[in-house]
C-alpha cells in the first residue's frame, strides 16, 4: 500500500478534466495508442455527445519512475454542480484530488463547489492549470485567483496542456510525492464503501467499491449494512480501464464486485460492505444528497405500470440522487 495512490480529478465543467484523464491513462499505458479514444472514462452516450461527465468511473494504472512502480486508482468525477452526489462519493473513496482549472478562464462556480468538498474531506489537493497551449492562458493571474478566492497555496501548481500532453509527467510525479498512500490494514475485518453501481443485463448489479479495511475474496458471503442483504461474491477485479478479474481486493484498492445481485433495493450507494459473519460500524464521512425536484410520472397504458416501476429502479441505481415511491 505504500506504493498506492487513490485520487480524483475535480474541475468546473469543460475545464479539461476528461482530456487530462485520457493523457494520464495513455502515459501510464492503460491503453495503447490504437485503443485510445477521447473521453475514455465517459461511457454513457449522453456524456460523449455533450462532452460532459455524469457517472463516476474508476481506472487502475501502473506508473513507473526512478523509484519503482506505483499503482494509481483514479476515480473520475462529474464537473457539473448538479452531480455533486457523484462527486461526494468519489471523494469519499480517495486520499487526494487533482484540482483542474482552465488557464484562461480561471476559477468558476463549480470549481469552488467541488474543491470545498475535497477540503472538507481533508484531501491533499494538487493544483493543475490546464490549457497552457491557448494564447489566452495566463497562469500567473489564475494562480492569484486561486489564492484569493479559494485560499490554496499555488507554489506547487503545475501548468499543463492536457490536449498536447505537456506537463503530464510532472502531474504524475506530484501524485506520487504529495498524495498520501492508503492505510495498510488488510488483516482486519472487511470494511468497504459502495462507491457506485450499475445494472448489467447478464451479470445483474455490478458494484464499484473501495476497500478501507480487510480483504474481499471470491466465494465469500458479504452483506450490506443498511439493508442486511447478503450475497456470495462470484468475482472481483479492477478496471485498467479494461475489465480484469483478480482473486481478491485488499485495503486501499478500488475495484468491482459481481455477486449475482438482482434486487435493486438491496444496494444503497454509499453503504458499507462487510462479511456476513462480521459486525462492524458503518464508514463515516460519506455525504448523502437531498432531493430538490419533485414530480409525478404515470404510464399512458396502465398495463405498463410494472415496466415503468422496474425502469425507475434501474435508473435509481445509475443515478442514486433519484428517489421515488411507487
């Protein structure tokens, strides 16, 4: 675990966060140049169409420098303030964050909203000034803005161009140097955070989790603390961003769980996962979101009621800020 770094990338929308993620994946060899495409971690059709990130995604990468090989667990986050729920659960799974600020536009509203969440989580924050290749870029002015508005020291701020790849090596070195490694406590009882989940028509519900304590192994029986639902683990693994199965996930790692989960109500995003024979306290520090918009939805054909209900259940899993009562 001394060579593991868990971090998120936070930014205002369209400040280059997804492009920076692409360059990090490319530099660390997660995908070959032939396999690379823009917005690698944006998997939803709407994300790619509009150039925005909605769903939190994770990727495990290996970075090698003169001191050896380090494992990076990058959890991508949305930039738009409307998706603060996704940002909060991604930050809960990390020890640090890259704060990406457009070198020409500077600090904006969503920059503040997201960075304050990271500060509240006691994260080590690395400031990255992006789009250095633009003629309008003014790093010195933006640094002063960050110090005046946010109050962060910009002495170690890194100027990059995610588009051209300039400065990416410096960002990776800063991650190794400044972001702390996770605690090494694999020999204790299992305690894992349910970061995200999505419905797969073949596998059922796939869970994205961060292991805080203990070791999650295949064929063991797990339970969700808030619902007391119990399932046997069929497989675990990581995304590189390709799906790679492993024998176990241990403290400090971020990966997926397949347990043939069919019941959507058993999976509450932000819940704590442990083994069924263990009694532990739930993880703290996860911030839930409150609903602000209310509406009623009815099917035109009453025979479609159950289909609508099931669809809303699936939507709730992919966007846990949605709550509904049938």
